[in-house]
C-alpha cells in the first residue's frame, strides 16, 4: 500500500511524491484534458482532493489529498481524465472565471460570486456531472474549497457553485468539470437522489441509502476498472 495503482485504464505508472502528493502518468499526453477525482473509503476523516496537470510530464496528472484544514494527508482516490473522445464532455475554468479549455462549442457564464453556468453544444440532461477544484495548468491549489454541480435551466447546461469550507460562495476557485453521458463509451453513470433512489443511471443500476449519509450503488456489469484507483500509502 505505497501509492501504487489498484486498477485503471491506460495508466503507465503512479508516483507517491510525498505526503498527500501523487502523480498518475498515462500512456499519452493528457495536458489538454479535464481531471476530476474523489477520495476512496476515507472513513476515518473527511478528505478533500485537488488536481492539476502533471509535474513530471505532459502525460501526467498531479493530485493532492488534504484534510479539512488544508493540510496534506495521504489518501486513496479515483481519478477520471476526460479529453473529449468517447462522447465525454468537459470544461476547465480558471481563477478569473475564464474558460481555459473545453469540448468544442462550450460557453461559460459567470453568474456572480462562486456561481457559473457551463453550456454545452449537445444535450447533457441525461448525464452525470463531476467537478473537482483543480488548477488549470500545473500549479497548486492551496485553498481547501469545493466545487458542486447541479442541473442548469435547459437541457444543455450544467450549474456550478464554488464554496469555501464554511459553505459560503467563493470567487477565484478554479475547477475541472467532466460529464459522463449515456453515450459515453465503456462508462457507467448514476445520479442519486438524497433519499437513495436513482434519478438517472446506466441500465442495470440500483441504489440504496443504508444509513444517513451513506449510499450503495451497484450495476449488473463489472465496474472495477472504470477509473484509475490509487492506493493510500500506509500510515
């Protein structure tokens, strides 16, 4: 358990650079993509996760895992890289509410402090929306802020809020947004309501809420290798 790869696709290597610092290297250049991630099985504490372009090469994604105070803390994670092919859609938004890169035809609208609409050329109402606080280049994101998604006012739009740890809307927070849609090749999606029922999902998906704040989502197909999963080093 030393920051090694548990499973993934097109991953050439993983590197544990230091406490809470990782680089996942793929077998191709991913610098023009969006990088979204979530921590895995972090039962003992609430961890945040932040991404950027690789520090070691253009094939890499740099990842930091942090505690709620912003301190670097080792933790396992899932990482998804969205580059546009395979019917994924993505947008990368910078510190000044600027659209840095995206799927062709994407339009960004800043609605006020920490509030955005991202409009895509194709319908996205049936998709799942994933967002991560992330540097648009290969810098570091020091703020332990969060990025949150919702449906927009029409079938082409995703609504985004960026917030500080206290839950207040916060400007100047860069983020990466990736969409997994029913047409996305070799992918499964699930959007779950607060009470546990499925809102929309890939065929064969069921969900439940065993207890407050915990959810179980299962699919009839094997989903074990759908994203790059990096193990946490031992304490």
